[in-house]
């Protein structure tokens, strides 16, 4: 088994244990757990929006695009 598979198994086991712990806490302290869960969800969303706002406010605007000057090839003069 390589390192990535070991980390994957560890994440799987930790997730299942976390789910069982959350279910047990929810059955024992439903109101408090729901309040904490709602707070963390809303706070995470607002922090992501704040980060996006900070990034937009502090990033300098892009340089304006200047139109390319194209040359029209000159025509050879008609020979008479």
C-alpha cells in the first residue's frame, strides 16, 4: 500500500468516526449542536465572501488593452 492509499484510509476512518460522534452529540445535545453547526456554516460563508471582497478591493485593475495597429499591405502599382 502506498502513502496516498494510507492517507485515504485514514481520512475514511476519521470521517466515519466524526459522523458517528456528530450523530451522538446531536442526539444528546440537539439544540446546542444545531446552533454551533449553523453558526459555523454561516461564519464560513461570510468569511469566504469577505476574502473575495478583500481580494477584489486590493487587486489593482488590469492594464487597459490597446488596439493593435495593423498595417494594410501596399499594393504594387499596376504596370502599364
